[in-house]
C-alpha cells in the first residue's frame, strides 16, 4: 500500500511515532478525529480503522437481560 | 535526529511540544546548577555520616525566592503550553500517570502516617511524598508512552 515508516506516518498524522506504534499494536484506540485522519490518509472508510474483534464472541446482552 | 531533520515539516503543535520540552530542560539544568552547592553539601553529609546541614542555612533567601518566582512565573505557562501540545496518546499516558500517582500517594502516604502514629517510622516528609508522587507519575507516563 504505502512504504511509510512509523515516523513517516506519525509526521503525516501529526502524532508521535510512539502513538503510531501504540495504535498498530492495539495498545491505543485512536480518537474519532485521528481515525478520520487515518481514513483520509489511506483512502478507506472509517469503520475499517476499528477492528471489533469481540463482535463475533460478545454475548447477546439483550437476550440475556443483563441488568447493567 | 529526525525531529531536527524534519523541523520544517512539523506542525505548529509539534513544534510547541518540542520547544516547551527544550525550555523545561534548560530550566531544569539552570535550577540544578543553582542548587548544586546545597545538594552537594547535603549529599556529602549523607555520604560521610555527618549530621545533615540545617536546610534554613544551606540556601540563601535571595536564591530561594528567585527559584520560586521562576517556578511559578515561567514553569506554569511552559507546562500549560506543553499540555496543550501533547498528542492524544501521550495525553492518556500523562492522565494515567497522575491518577496512579494519586493512588500511590494515598496508599504509601497513608501507610506512612499510620506507621508514624505507631512510632514505627519518623514523621512524614513532604519532600519524600512529592518525590513518590513525581517518580510514580513519571514512571507510569514513560511506561504508557514508550512500552
């Protein structure tokens, strides 16, 4: 896709290289403004930025009637 | 260094971030040099087993007032500008650091007070509690930002 280093991407996103690394490794969830910048930069829909890994395994709270 | 090499390409926010960090570093060095004589005297006493010098006599009032003015008139605006210029990832690291440092202060400081009531440890030291708060805050910030 792009042959950018983390430092290159950080410069384009106006964040630190550590922030890019934290997003890549899943340690930091980007805010909506940053996610929009990512989506624009990679020309992809914003929902593609967020990988909901729990979606397939999450319990159906409505069916269970969870009180919280 | 990539920061210096890419300085022209950095945003205004990132430039403010690095300038405020640089100013803080210079300020820290200046205050450290100003405190050197007193710190050396205290360190020498600790190392040699001599009694600690009287803190009221080891620092001149003029120097102390100058340092307090610098701390309050210069460091606060620099800190405010730095906080406005951190990115969201570092902001989280700073906030978590402060929160956990607060818990550490309550836990360790509270324990110290209770042990002091029982006569197990000497009276709580404000300098030590500030040091605990600062070290824990810095440690958590560094862990969340770099690891």
